[in-house]
């Protein structure tokens, strides 16, 4: 059994900036040498999230608009009394902190229009990390 554990590091522009992680994940699969297995990734931090979506500008705009509608900024959240980013934490919690992708014949099993992405939900630009573990044969 092979195991690779690394962190993907990058910088975000702040509120609902979306970073395509496909190339980073593909490079780690190659580095791992795993042909059949799993890639598991999780956000380090409470105001970021991972999901899979088509990385196309109009879909991303629709996704941002949906998050604004579902969990609007400044809606009287109690946490806003501390640092004005309650909506960031709530959005991150709704989307989720982790993602698992199957690996078959050394290739991530993703649809043609499906990319793994990091969603920055905090109110300011930040340095971010995603922990990635690849396990398999």
C-alpha cells in the first residue's frame, strides 16, 4: 500500500473566491504512484470549503449568487458581534471541509465538467492550505 500526505498551499482574494485544485491534485496522484485508490482532501481552517463544480465563470457566478441568497452577509448573526464573518463560517459549514475522489488507473475519476475547487468564504484575502492524503496500490 502506498500513502502520500502533503499540503497544497495558495493565496485567495477573499469572499467567495474559488480556486481550481485539479492540477494540484493530479500532480500529487502522479507523485504518489497510486494506480487504484483514493485522494482525500480537507481544508485547514473554518472559513474555507471544498466541493466539485464546473469551473466556468457563469456557473461560478451562479454559485456565488446562491451563497449570497442562502446565507446573506450581515443578517444579524450572533458571531458577527466578534468579527463580522459569521456568514463565512456558516457558508463553509454548509458546503463542507472535505472531498474524496477515486483514483483508477492513476487518474482522478472526475467528469468532463467536474473540477475539485477550494471556496474561500472569509471576508479578506488569506493564505490557505488544503491537506491531501492519497492512499492505494
